[in-house]
C-alpha cells in the first residue's frame, strides 16, 4: 500500500521533489474542480518532467531542486502530466485536445532508460488511456459505446467508481436515461463506496453523489435528488470542496420545496455543523438559520 502523506507535507517540505509537489497540487485542484489552476499545474509539471528527462539523456547538470529523489519513476510524471492535461481538456469540453494527450500517455514505450518499474508504469498508463478514451467517446455523445464501456468497468473493479461517474456525467450532458444500468450498482455498490476512507476514493464518491443528484433532478425525482445532495454535503463540507459545494447548495435551494421536514432538518443540521466549526463566527448566526 502506498504510504499516505498529507498534502501539506508535499507543499511545504523542501525535501520533496517539485514533481511530487506538482502531483499533489494537481490532485488538490481536481478535488476543488479548479480547472484553470489545474491547467497551469499540468503545464508546469509537463515542462519539468520533460526538462528532467532530456537532462538525464544528456547526463547534464539540472536545477538543484530537480535533483531531489522522486517517489516514482520519471516515466510516471511524464505520463501523469499528459493525463492531467487530458483531464483538464475533458472538463473544458475540448475533446479533440483531450484525445491528443491520451495518445501521448498511451504510447510511452519509446522512452529511453525504462527499468522494470518504469515498464509497469507504461502499462498502467495504457490502461488509463483505454478507460479515458471510452470516457471521451461517451461525453461526445456516442451512446453506442455505453455497453462496451460498461463491460470494461465490470472487468476492471478499480474502474467501477470512476466509471459510474463518467457514465452519469455523459448521461447528464447528453440527456440519456441509464436507469437500467444504474440499477446494477445503486444502492448496493453505493453503500460500499460510502465506506471507502482513503482521500482519492472519497473524492470520487462525492463526485458520484453530485452527478447522481443532477441525474435525478433532470428526471424530476426530487426526493432522491435531495437525499443525494444531503449525502454529498455531509461529506463535502469536511473535505473543503468549495466550488462544488456552492453548486450543490444552489441545486438544493432550487428544489427545496420538495424536501420533507426530515430532509430539511438534515440540511439545517449540516449548515449548523459548518458554523459551529468556525470559532470566529458570532453565535447569533447559528441561532438564526433555523
């Protein structure tokens, strides 16, 4: 299991390689849905990784900060910088540009100096490329790919959670009805996802809840949408996913009239909990929201 180290350690410690810091910064931007910042980080990461690779080929001196030990093989950072750019373009709806970068990290075999660990990373990125190519096709409106993609995630257990997010995002974007497919996973698998404790899967889980709430709102199934919104907020407020929380609160307010008294009570308690965690907020505010 990969050693768990806080984001703060990477961002503040001088002992960590700039590429490792960039990796953590991109993950933070992904969590926050800050795609402008993510784009800057991905571009910087790509430039650093490319510079280090060329310097190693020439066996020349490099900037001292880039001489720190890397936590992973250099090919990982090269591939991840391409992956990061493809994600940014995907989120911006620039699918042709995303495909260009998917092609880059699908074909890392030609890099010089790959050891066994490096070769394993190359194969991992080929797998990511296949998954993300399906995602781009679906988001582009190719409904005919849905069954093939569904079979792909069933054969690759680690793809089920991100795969469901992709399918819901595509359904929401293209106004598809995928109830029959969702019934395979919801609510049984949703309960399993909710038990994941590592940060990466928690981020995926709340993004799934966010897409589910949009999907049910589009179907005018407001009680279900409200429950997903409340589940999202209960977790999201603890994870500092500010931009998406604002969107989710706005979604709730749009369909607030359909909330039961119990659902409204849950919502109020979540907001009270947020305020109680802020020591500098006047206590009168907490009394006034109920």
